[in-house]
C-alpha cells in the first residue's frame, strides 16, 4: 500500500520495544532500540505492528493483509483486509500489480498485492488487529545496508533482514519488501525471494 508521508511526522513510536523483543533477532542488535521513528517522508509504504493481543505473531511487523474468504480472489482479499485493518477502502483500479507468492513456515502462501493510495490517505487502524500503522518512506528500502542476510543453524537458507528505523524486518514481510524494492524501485524484474528464510521466532 503506497501513500504519501511528511518528514518529521513520526517522531514518537507508540510501541516501546523491550530487550526481550530484540533478543529473538538472529544477529547483532547493538544500536537497535526497536523504535520505528524518523522514517517518514515522501512516497511511502504502510507497515503495521500487529496487536499484542493476537494469538499468533503478536506485536510482529506485517503489511496489511490476511486470509482469503471462501471463493475470494487475492486482489479482493487484499482490498478488503486493507479496509478492515487500517480503515482504507480502495477500488480495484488502485491495484498496480502482484509480486511473487511467498510460502511461510506456518503453512500459508502470501500473494503480495501492490496498491496505490497516493496523497491524502487517512489511516484508521483497527486496534483489535493493529497496534500502529507506520508510513515508511521508500528511500528507507534503498539504504546501502539493505537488505542484509544472516545464517542460522536451523536452516541452510539465508535469513533476510531489512533495516528500518531502529529495527530489522524479517521474512515474510522482509522478503516482500526486498522484492518490491528490486522490481519496483530498481527495475530488476527477474529477481526472486522464494529462498529467503524466516527467523525461527516467525516459524510458528
């Protein structure tokens, strides 16, 4: 979901990360505080921190989305879930395209749908599902230290990490963001992210 954002509009993060939150990251976390601040400005994408009260993947980072209803197509589901989670309803004409499916360790297949929101979009997160919705400037995706990869003993696939603010975004969300950068921003149309691993904390 692509929208506009104002530089300096994100000086406070409503979620205060703890040392325990950062301890599950499979790499050096020195210099990280888990805060998502100072990242807005210009064309942006919307990133959500899931509600702490959810049964699965509570407080983790995610793009707006969710399960298909019976008989529902991926685009229809993406537009419905965007409305339900962040309070914005887009027409199908706002859809720019789809990225590659990503199969998660928990048995789901994610079909990323890229939607153009443009200027003047008001986000109204549903507190039952979303703790906070953040506008992340696209310039953050092309940082010279992004993406980065680490090895874990549990898998022979590299764990992808996307540095944003004071945190690291992992697959599946991180994998989607990397392919969006490569295809949408860098023009590397044939890049794939199917082999990017999730950290163990996201396997459940």
